[in-house]
């Protein structure tokens, strides 16, 4: 088992690893045990390796926590954005539908009123024409009767002249009334033409309103399709998140397995080094003084090999 050196602390190893990562421009998880041991100048591979593994585990734990937070924030943001987009789209479509419906009802009402006014004016025009024709017939009949009386009754010529004068005056008045009626008829015809133009404008506005209503309905359908697409994208992102979490769990399990194997190899290597050192000490005590130099060279060679194996 590896014994903890009281002169080495986790905070000290963490500071050295942060310094190495900052100087080399790499992540703290890429810092190796030999780099820390070279800067520290003391401590065994087992002691330093345990602290290095603890620092890396802390880093991975913090990063996994950040990933979880980021994914939850992303999820909340996507849900909020989808809800906001759907609400805005529904509100705009509903407002446009209500406005279009009101405009359509108003145009229909105005159109009905205009048609009623046109019918009333046509009835008045027909009545005015009938009245004028009736008055003309009455005047013509009166003139005919007057002429007949003038031809048949010579003895009352003076009275007839007076009557004719009166009739002439009545005829003048009738002609004036006919002219006034003609003017009124012209004005009514102009009003009818104007009303027909207004009705045509109202028909155009009604067609435009109907087109806008169809456009609003299409936009509403498009908004619903976009909502379904966003929901499908959110489900796809959720599936991708689950897959990434599974991969992270597998990588963490493999990392733990490798760390356990590394720890076992460190323990075995330390035991092997201790056994070799004991054998060399026993050999040194039993051999003559002349072989001490050879023993030191062998010990140095063994230590170099052990260091190379540890680095590997």
C-alpha cells in the first residue's frame, strides 16, 4: 500500500497542476505525474498519483455539473421560446381574424344599406317619371279640350281666351315643373352612379378583406407547423442529451477501471523495487568490499529501469 507523505498536500498538488497547465496551455487533465514530481522534487509516484487522480476527478465532477446546468438551462430556454413563439403567433392570428371579421361585417352592412338606398331611389325616380307623364297627359287633354271648345263655341271666344291664357300660365308652370323634375332626375341618376361606384369600391374592399383573412389563416397554419417542428427538434435534442450522458457514464467507468489498474501496477512495481533492493543489500553484505562499485552500478541501473516503467 502507498503511504501518504505528510509534507505533500492536495492543495499543493492542485496548485502545481494548475501552474503546469497554464504554462503549457493545456487542460489540467493532461498534466502527468512525472511533471508534478519534477516540479515538486519529492514524493513517490503512488502518493503524487493519488493526489493527481483526485484533482482530475474534481475537475471532471465540476465539468459534469456545468454540463447538467447548461443542458437544463437550454431546455428551459427552448421551452420558453417555443411557448412565447406559439402565444405570439396565436395572439396575432386571433387579432387579425377578429379585425377582419369586424371589417367584413361592417362592409356587408354598408353594402346592404347602399343596395336599399339604390332601390328606394329607383322607386322614387320611377314615381317621379310617372307623375310627370301623368301631368303632361292632363295638360295635353286640357289643351285639346280647350281647342275643341274654341272651334265649336265661337260665342264664348273671349272667355276661352282668358281660359287659354290661364292654361298657358299653367302650361308654363307645368313646363317649369317638368324642368325641375328633369333636374331632380339628373341629380338622382348622378347619386345612383355615385352609389354604384361606392358599392363597387365596397366589393373590392370586401374581396381584399377576404384575401387577408385567407392569408391570416395560412399564417396560422404555418405557425402551427413551426410549433410542431420546434417540438420535434426539442425531442431530438433530448435524445442526443441522453446519448451523451450514457457515453459520459461509460467513459467515467472506463476511467475508474484504468485508475484501479494503474494503482495495482504502482503497488506491484513498488513491491518489486523493494524486493530488489533487499536482494541487493543482502548481496552487498555477503560479497567483498571490491564488488561494492558493481553493486552501486546495478542498483542505479535498476532504479533507472523502474523510473522508465513508471513513466510508461
